[in-house]
């Protein structure tokens, strides 16, 4: 019997393996032929495919997309057909279309669409300047709910004449100027979509609408009536236009569709692309740059002058988890803001204590609830465990409808809140002695108070017959310290493909971002955390910089210049003037925050920028093992791998990472002056422990805009270590600080003659 079962399962397994090996997959096929009109391209693709199909119709049917800017197509093929294609003349490379996932938090809960209210990020550049009217932000996500009041267009001028995009299946207007969807790859790879998904750009998940309204939503009057809203939505909404490209279906996007969306966005004329997708690094650790739709699409965006802002992923706190790490995209980590919700604890004897709340919900205003100490309603014999509100320690019969006071320690606030909620409690007061800015988002109304307050509340409970308490409605306040603090979930470096490129690039607010509230239900807060909450802030800055230095203007900035301005003006200090900490209150490193936390207003006047163009990025690819001809054929940019840079650290980026350093190395950087009046910059270096750093020259003078100067940095290992050590250097003219992070892994002092 057992043997038979075993036999059957082995047979089943074989069958599955066999079926799997034979099943058709979506492949992306790159061609070496010179791009011509898209009609010609389609013909070329069909003719090529016909050689591996029995009949022309089948060949035509297999094509999912002919990309207009990438000299490539996506098709559903049997593995043997893919192999045959790979050998055809003119075919550069053939690879399977990969799957990416939405980069939200692990606990993302999609918002109710009908309740969605416009809300404006606190980022002052969005709200305090009237820029952006002609900036078109491309959002590649789950689609859009166009009827949301956030996309009201009544104050908008007609859409820009240069806009070439379209609107398919949903109504657009002067604010929402484009909406398209890309589904063929997903269906070919994963089967037909199921309801409630719709074959249109309409957003049934909620994420895309949330993204779009966070980025560029109009203020909604309902939100302004709410006390919270007036504190946050200072002065007006962003006037950017939105172009929506739906590629995420049931939280998954396949490369073939993503590439099609980027292709369309660039052709349509978007100015900035915002993406919150990423491959799960845990499932597939290494992706070559030229086999990843995001990095290829990003490269073409760079060529078109369109910055691509990407989320670094939520796979932290482990190292080697950062995704979307091509040097030509800007990779964003997530950290806290100094904003918090203050909530007062009002006891029955009128004592008042101020606390902080990060709960998803709050209790009705001014309503009193019975108050108990967790130890007094223990369901277990170990009273200490109940005091801490460890799971299952509270007696539901006694907790029902009460507000429970829990002590700090052992488990986190989420867990304590969940214990109280499960026992039927109405809310929680949590002792929080360290002023710890937790990422906890308790599932029930909860207020954190300090130890002294917790003690006083405890006393009140002990000496009162029927203790009662009310928790006031939260009020948004600023000034919480320390901030920013890195999110524990925020993915970290080193870079898994090229450790000599420092990633992530910057950090931005992405922990417990007050994401939505309805003005309808009293006070209902929604906090969301994730690197994809962090990217809007950076996208906003990139959009501003693009509008200050437009693509076709004489003072046009390259994508590298925009990235550089954002990176070098970032700060590594928190609001207590120490280096940004991680969630455990240890000093964080550039593997967590890159060059630091963005400072939007400084980015408009960076002083110096580190420039790089498509050519530099193409030659950088030589260091990752691609040949000149592959690079030229895939990207259409000539790269001479014999004269190209030898290590990733030689790419002219505004940060320096050096892995496996033996002895000594020198790297070159060039900076371009983007100031108005003559200036002299001096370098200041903070050496990584165990590594000596010298700059030559140490002073640079500029007289006119656009002047470029070179400098050399030499790194010498003094104390070898297998760990990375971190430092920075800054060029300063007394006004502007142009800062770069350094990460060096100096493994031996033995000088080897490489240079
Ligand atoms: C593009 O196609 C046209 C006609 O199909 C042809 O005359 C022209 O030479 C082609 N250009 C290139 C660069 O191949
Ligand atoms: C709650 O009570 C305070 C003080 O009694 C009062 O000022 C406030 O308006 C009340 N709030 C609501 C929503 O009833
Ligand atoms: C009671 O629970 C606390 C907290 O979990 C634990 O530290 C302690 O060891 C427990 N005591 C006993 C006797 O199990
Ligand atoms: C960028 O994407 C993130 C994550 O989806 C979103 O929260 C943000 O609002 C977007 N920003 C813009 C400017 O589209």
C-alpha cells in the first residue's frame, strides 16, 4: 500500500516535471537589427518567428508585444523554439520573462475605494510651489479609479500639446491624461485574469489609485473639514498630470508587460516614471542587468531624459536584499518621519497624560471606557506574562469592552494590541519607556505612554473602584525624536550584482505614513509602511528638478544630474544631530540609507553634480561581463569594453563602494558646476575606520555654469576586515554641501600591483 502510494506520487512528480519542461513560456527576444518604423519591426519579428513555427499564423499568434523602443519582442514559445531562436542570426539574446511583485508592506491592506479621499504629501515642494503644471508623472501600477474626486480637473489647463498618450476603457480628463493597460504577458504566463479584475485600466485593487492620489491628488473638501487634514495639506495640491499604465494584476507583474508599459510611457512623453515593483530577491538572488525589464526599461528612460524612481524593497533588515539596483535608476529606502499622532489619556479623576498613537483606528471622541490592568484579567498563572500582554494571557470574559493597560517588554506593540483585541478589549494603553518609534500598527485603538504616566495610570486603577478612561482623538503633530529612523523592513545593501555600486541611493519617509483617513467616520487613520511609500517623495523632487531644468532646454539636466542633486544634498543626520539610526537604535549605515535622507529644498541648488550618460552606463556594463557587441546590440549604444572602466566603483556616481579591496585603489570622479556665481569647493573626508582616504586635488574652483573638474580619491587599507566600513566625503563652498557616502571592504593591506 505504501509502496504503491510512493510509486504513484513518483509518477505524478515525473508527469509534472515532464509537463513543466514542455510548457510554453513567455520569452523576451532581443534583436540586433537596426530599428526602423514599427511596422517594419513587426514584420521582422513575424518573419523571424515563422522560422521556428510550422505556420505563419501560429507565429503571429505567439507574439505578445513588439516593442517600439527596445528592438525586441515578447512571445509565447516552447523552450525548443526559444533555443532555436537564440541561434538565429540577428538575435542578440533570448530570456524568460520574469515575475515581479508589488513593493508594499507585508501587511498591506488595500483601501476602500469609495472612501478614498484625496490627500497631499507633506513634502513642501509639492505643496508650496506652483510648479508641475506641465510635468507628466507616469505611474506604472494597478491602474486607476478615475471617478475619485482626487482626479478632479476643474482647475487644469488643457493637457500639454506634446502629450501623445491615450486613454483606453476609462474616462480621462485634463488631470488624468492617460490610462492604458498591459495584460498579454500576464495572461500568457499565468492564465486568464479572474474577476473582480477587469480588462481595463480600472483599478480594482486600490493600490494604483492610492499611489496616484498620494502623488498628485487634488485636495478634497471632505478631507479639509477634518482637523487632521488642515494640518497636513498645507496650501494646494500638486498640479502634475497623471498617466496611468496598469501592469499589476493580482499583485503580480510580468516583465513582458512591464517593458511594454515603459515603452509606451516613453513614447507618450511622460517626464518621470515611478515604479514600486521589484523581484523578490529571496526567490532569485541574481539578475543580470540586461535580463531584467526594469533595468533595461530604465536605461531607455535615461536615454530619453526620464528619471526612474524605484523602491528598494521590503526584505530587510538582512543585508544583500536591496532590489532594483541598476546604477541608472534611483533606489529608495524607507525611514520614519517626525510626524506622529498625539492622543491624550483622560482618566476618570480628570488626570490627563499625553501619549502617541499609531493605530489604524481611534475610539469615538469623548467616550469613556472601563479601564483594567492586564495583570488583573490574567487567564494564566504567570502574572508577569499577562502584564506584558503576551499572546493568549488575557481572559476574554474580563477583557470584553475594556481598555487594557499593558507593560512594555518582550513582545512588540502589534503583538500586545493583538492580544487585547483577541480578548475582546476596546483599546490599549501601552507603556513605552524608550520613546521607541515602533513600526507597530496595532489592530485596535492604542495609545503609547511613557513609564511615569503608565505608573500613574496603574496607581489610579489600584485605588479606584470603577476606573474609567477616554482616549482623545489623535492630533497630527511634528517634532518626534529621533527621526528619521530606518524602517526595519527596508531592504539593505550590498548590491548583489555589482557590490562596487552603492545601493540603496537615498532614504525617504516610508514608515507609518498617514495614508488616508475618511472625514466621514470621525477620525480614521490609515498608516502604511514600505519603500513604496517612500518613493513618492523622491519622485516629487525629481519632477520639480525636471521642471526647473527641462529636457529640451539649454540648461537641461541629465537623469544622472537629477539623481546626483537628490543624492548629494541628502543628510545623514537625524533631528537629534546624530547619524541616522536603525530601528534598533544602532547607528545605521549607507547600506541602509545610501547617501542619506532626502532634503528636497537643497536638491534644487546642489552646487555640483556627478554627471553620467547612456554611454557611461553602457561601458559600466562591460564590468559585469557583457561584451561590447551585446551591449551595443541590446541598448543601441556603442561601448568599447577594451577602453571602458574596469570596476563598478569607477562609474561616475555620487557615492563610492569598493568590495574586496586589497591594499590600495584609486578612483576618479568628475563634477560639473551648476551654480550661478563663481565658487571654490573644499573637500572634507570622514575616513571609514581602517581605511585611509586621500583626495587630489582637495580644492576645486569654478567660474561658470557647466564647468567640469576631475578629482582622484585613493583608498588604502590600514586595518583589514571582512566587514565593510563606512565614511563619507563632502565638497563644500561654505554654502552648499555636496556629500557622498563611502562603503569599503578592505580585506588585506597587501599591496598588489593592479593599478
Ligand atoms: C527603414 O525602412 C525603409 C523602408 O522600409 C528603408 O528604405 C530604410 O533604409 C530603412 N532604414 C534603416 C536605417 O534600416
Ligand atoms: C470632547 O470634549 C471636549 C472637552 O469637553 C470638547 O472641547 C470637545 O469638543 C469634545 N469633542 C467632541 C468631538 O465631542
Ligand atoms: C513568566 O513569564 C515571563 C515573561 O514571559 C517569563 O520571563 C518568566 O520566566 C515566566 N515565569 C515562569 C515561572 O514561567
Ligand atoms: C510612486 O509609487 C509609490 C508606490 O507605489 C507611490 O506611493 C507614490 O505615490 C508614487 N509617486 C508618484 C509621484 O507617482
